[in-house]
């Protein structure tokens, strides 16, 4: 439903959903809006569809070889915001490895930097490959976070504490500490994720609940 949930035309949404037998959403904020405004009373929280597949289901798209050789940070922000890129560059400098950028930024953005590698020809397959074989993912993107989890990659979710979709999945999986806020004046170094068993235990539980909703909704 986007970021401006409070500005929605409640009557329009209610009328649009009046013939639905079942509704599920990907975040608690949207569920609260629907239930509090009596738009739909029985709303289920389910995972993003990309999380309903197994990591191995994506193997055919990823490829067996990395398109970028060596260690690198993959930075992904579909909306090209310099403040997020600046944070990613700081992280790359601290870690002393190159950063892969797949969007165009003003030329002077990278002046004096020799650790930036541009990979502009990035579609869905390259996106998955760059995440899968990265040392670290730094992104403001729900799906970059999702595929980092699926491939068990270290990641930082930029403004993951503010974005309601990222915030929900991070908290649900016990990964809320992977969020980095643009409000932070000092970026604390975060350890590598070493508790994937715990993350995946929560993930499998959420996936089971999501499938249960789908089966129930389709059989209704």
C-alpha cells in the first residue's frame, strides 16, 4: 500500500475490498490500518511471495559463477538517493573492499574514490547473482533484504527501522539489529550474522503460517 497509508481514501479502499473473502498483508502497519478502520476485520500477516520459495528454487537464475570476482559489497537502492550511497561508501571504506554500484549517480559523487565498480547492466538474474556472491549487501530495499536472508548473506538494511515492510520482516526474523538509520551520526560496526539457525527457525514458522492462510483462503 505504499508509505502514505494515513492519506488513503478509507471509503474507497473499503469498497474495493468488499467482495474479498480473505485478505493478507506483508506488514503489521497495514494490518492495523485495515482492522482499525473496519475496512476488513480478519486480516492475516503473511510473508512476501518471494519468501515462499526455497533458496534452491532460485539457483537456476543465480548461476554457478559470480559475475564480479573477489570480495565486494553490493549496494542497492532503486531510488538513487545520495545519502544512502554515502553510508554505503563509508562502510566499504571501513571494510577495505570494493563496492559494486548498479545505478547512475552524478559524476562528482565518486571523485577520488578507487574502490567503486559500476555494473549498470543489472536485471533480475544479475541482481540475484550480485547478492549471492557478495561479501556484504548494503541496501534500502525489501527484496534485497529478503534475498540476503534466503542466501544467508550479511547485510545492512538502510533505514530498515523506518521502512514498515523492512521493519516488520527484520523484527519477525530477529534481525532488527541489521537496520542502519540515516539519522545516526555514528555508524556502529555490526558483527557478521552467526545465528542463521535461529533466523531460519523463525522463517520456517512464518512460511508455514503463510501457506496455511493460502490453503484456507483458496478452499473457502
